[in-house]
């Protein structure tokens, strides 16, 4: 009986030690990733990056996104809710990472719409109508084009702007910044420069709330 108790106690001790080691490893990994991201903070946001929310907010969410990404679409209302739940304290910066086929053209349309001060309206419409312009995970820009009625866009000017070298430069810079920050999937989130290491709604909420608590 005593021998069995020793065996059980030993097994429990090994389990506890394993959990402690795993927790320490994950904490160190998270810390290392955060430090690496902070060293590359200049890649988080550019002058051209679309931004919404109060300019003096002390908490900034940076999201690398692809409009054809279903998870990006699903997270979009959640991110907006996080901002509403923390009024005046959180803003959002969007960066392009077009990974799906033809998504580079879609984000070019967004940038062309931004020249007419219609970026956010165009983004919302694109998310609302994803099923109409995506086929088998491939973006169909010509089908998105048909979904833009009613946004007040000058479609002729929009089409001309798509050939802009400046728009191409911005998208290329976003892609290069994503590479520097080791963002390989969308959406990729950072909050005040800290990466969302463990992906999920709750994890993003916790990261945002911890930064709000630390800065207000």
C-alpha cells in the first residue's frame, strides 16, 4: 500500500513539474516574441495606413488582413465591439496582406476608394458581400465592382486610380512589413506592439483589456 502511494505521489510530482516547465516555456516564448516585435515597432504602422478611432487613444490594435479571408471577416465586428467597449481608449490600424489569389487587386480598390474618402464604406461592403465576389477562395475583383453601388464612388476615377504607382507602393510596403514582423497568416494582430501569440477571440480581448488597464 505504501509502495503504491509512493508511485502515485511520484507520478503526480512529474505531472506538476511538467506543467510548470511547459508554463515557463510558453511564457518565455511569448516574452521573446513580444520583444522581437517591439524591436521592429517601425514596421507596425505607416503614414498611409488606414486608421479609425481616437487619435489620442493609448491602445492601438494593428491588424494585417486579407479581405478574402473568412476569419478576417468574422473578426471585423468583434474588433469594432472591442473599440465600443473601451470608448476613447482604443484605435485600429489596418495593414494589407493579400494572400489569396487576386486579393492584391481588391486592396487596390480599397486604396482607390480611399482617395475618394470612401475606404471604410468600401471595406464594410466588401465584407458584407464576400460570398458574391469570392469563388473557391479566389477573389474576383470584377464581381466586387458590381457590389459597390450606392457608396457614392466615382467609378471612372476609381478605375483610373487602380493603375497608381503610389497604391502599388503602399501595398508592397505592407507586405514587406508583414514579413519583417513574421506575419504569415491573416488576420495578424498586434496590440501596442505586442503580438497575439495564441489566436482567438478571447485571447485578443484579454490582450486589449490588459493594455487598457495598463495605460488608463
